[in-house]
């Protein structure tokens, strides 16, 4: 999943090295418009529903956290 | 009692004495008493009930939301095996609906109070305009309502709290008196920063030991605030008022200069106040969120809004922009717009519309007037167009061989942003939107930027060479400090490492220059611009 997530992210922000960055939100690398675009893509690609409650820095600071969030939402029973 | 009065300094000294001695085991009680006394001293007793109503109602909302969630979780825990998946899903949706109803009632109630007190005058005025326009002989009397001090700030802070409880980010506060302190904490209640419960509440409830270094840093921060407000803002206002209060008497570049100066004035005024609030809190051992990050170094309008009044911006982002942009309606809109405008524009259109709504709200938040509504739209236009046409800009930049690390490009970006912000300031400072337009028209009448180095500038508002020179030098000093901050140089840490003679010489220079060069007189009681919002 990692590679596909990076692909989606690079499509939205080609100027960011997503494999190296681990403070995407804390260092203001991604802005709120980027976040909305990323969430829309994730929702469609992985058939999940990311809520405003999930938009915490810890869920979007690096690729690993984003993959973890996607897994968590996919695994939610109901 | 203003933050600049001697009364405030005496008040603070008394609070600090009690806080670290007699009441050191009950510091939060000390702060609660101080906060309510401060509120009464500043705004009088008449508006206190509004603060209490918001406190009690949001406290109840928090408890109700948490109870509803707990009841649901207990029920699911006990009955999970009895129900099928779709029934469980339905129960989850029902629980969310229930919580949403509770949340909506309390948000509408509190925003309703704010709206009635702040905007009913404006709405009645508009209705009367419509009556007059249609030659109807009707006239509704404009209500003369009291506007409680800090209402926009404490209402937003309280609403943020109940949304966080609704989202399960924080637990509801069980102690109404402690919660009352979170809502009313002095001196923040006057003009923010708008704090989050999980960032501030525990700090207010905890016990703090006296720390000399922290107190010293707090006092330095307060001094910087006094410097900005008393030396810069109170001088800049002389020129700004003279020009903006007499829009017919001026034309040409001098109006633009006054708008630029007003940008500095409001920055000095607002961030100076925030410095005093953060510095006061630092002495008490409470770390508050920063509200400014060198806004005049911004690269774009979007960047500017991430540096100016940061806590309002993040509040709007988390509680309005994200929920709007991610809502089902906006999602549908996104899909539709993709089929009409193509992938690039269609994808970002929902976020663009959400940001328009946010900026409109930011505009209206500042006050009930058309000029603030247009101010919101003006900012939304630049933020949205920057995003919508980002890819085109990148193409143009690469064709012109411009890279982000070029210093000339960085200077251009900042100058362009300051220019756009200054034009926006015409709207916020002029008495009305029509006057702002008139001033823009008057500015374009002739091109005479050299007017600012002519001696005649010293006659505007009777500022004179003495005050003008001090204003000019203080602004230069402040710009240097901002550049140092922008480059992550911690000035206070640097000073604290110097020897005692150097440090104390600097402190005395600081204190005496504020006393000598500060613009105030006997009975001086300056008001902050943002205090009115």
C-alpha cells in the first residue's frame, strides 16, 4: 500500500519528498487544501470515510501514519 | 482596566503574590477570582451574565455529549453479539445523530447570543434600507445592545471545547468552576488567543512553582508588547487617523502609505496585546499558543493567514473548513464539478468554495459591516486563485527560470503580499466600504511616492519630527527583530547568555525607553483594536 499512497501524494504535491519527510503537518509542508485533496483521493481509492475528527497532525505527519489510518478505517467493523 | 494601565500592573503583582504564596495550593481558585474581577473591572457587571450563560451552557453540553456516548458504548459492549452488522451500524448512526442534535442546539444557542448582540443592529439597518428603497413608510428602531467584552473570543473557545468533546478528542470537564476558569481566563478573555481545551485547561488547573527565568522571560515579553503598543501603534495612529478620518482631504500615494502604516499599527496593537497576555501567562507558568508568526514576511495571502491571528485561522480550519469541505454535499459537488471543469479544477473546487465560506465568516467575525464582508471575499479570492491556478504558476515560473531559493523572488513574494494586504487594509480601516472605494480612487489620482520623504509628511495629524523619527526607528528595530525570529534566532535566550552588566543595561534601556518614548498621558487607558471584535 505504501507505494500507492506515495504515488497519490506525489500527484498532489510533486515538490515534496514523501519518503523522507516525517513532519508534514508540524512543519507546515502540507496545507489544508492539500489535506482535503489527499483525503478525497484516499476515500475513493480505499473506499473509506475519513472524518474531520481524523484530521489530526499525528495521522498525516508521514506516509506511515497515513497508511496506519487507512488500515484502521478499513478494519473498522461497523 | 486596560492592559496598559498602572492598575493592571498593580493587579498583576497582587495576583502573582497570592498565586505563589497563600494560594499556591489553590492556584486555579486564585486565577478564577482574578479572571472574574478582571472581567468586571474591564467590562462592568452588566455583561457578566452573558459570560456565565455561555459557561454553564457549554459545560452542560460537554456532560450531555459524554453521557450519550458512554451510554451507547455500554449498550454496544453488552449487546454486541446479539445484533447483526447492519443493526450495529444503524445504532452507531443513531448515536451520532443524537450527539449531533445536542451539539447543534448548544452551538446555535451560543452563536445565537453572539449574533443577536453583535449583528442585530446591522441587520435592522439593512431592513430599514430596504424599506426606504421601496418607499415604505416603516422604520424599525435600531436596538442598542451591550456587547460583552471578548464575546467573540470566549464563544469560539467554548464552541471549540464542545466540538472536541463531540469528536471524542477530550473528556468533558466535570468541575464547573474549573471550567469557568477555562472560559474566562484573564487576560486572554479580552482578545485571545483562542485556546484549545487540551492545550490550556490542565495548565490552568495544575500547580506551578515560581521560576525566576520563566518570570524574567515573561516580563521581557510583556515589555516587548508595551514597546509595540505604546511606541509604535499609538504613534502610527496619528497619521492613519488624520488621513482615514478625512478621506476628502487627501489623494495620491500618501493614502497608500497610511494604509500600509495602519497594517503596522494593527499588527503592533494586536500582537503587542498578545505579547502582554502570553508574557503574563508565562510568569504564572502557563504556556499559551502563539498568535503571530511574522505576518509581514509572508510569501502569499494564504501564507499570511497562517501567520496572522493563527488561533482564529486554525479554529476556522478545524471546526468549519474541514467539516464543510469533507461533507457529503461538498463531496457530491466535487464529483459534479470534475465532470464539468475537468480533474484539476473540479478536484479543488469544493475546498475553494469551503475556503470562501470560511473567509466570509472571518470577515463577519470582525464586525457587522459590509466592509468586513468584502474584506473576507477579497482575501478568499487570492487564497483560492492561488490554489486554483497553482499548476499554471509553476509552469510560468519554470519558463522564467525562477526557483524558490532565489532571494530576489523571495523579496518579490513578500512585497507582493504586503501590497495586497495593504489594499485589504483600506477596507478594514475606512469607516465604510464606500469610503474605502473612494480612498482607493483618490490614491490612483496621482503617482507621487516621493511624498513620504517630503517634510510635509510631518504635518499630517501634527505628528512632528520627534514622534515621526521615533516611530520610524522603532519600526526598523521591530522589523529587524521579526527577521531574526523568522530565522529562528531566539533573542531572549541570546540575551540571557550575556553577562550581568550587558543584560541589566539592556533591561534599563528597554524599560526607560517605554516610559520616556511611550505615547500616553495621565489617566491613559488605551483600548486594543481587537478588543472591539
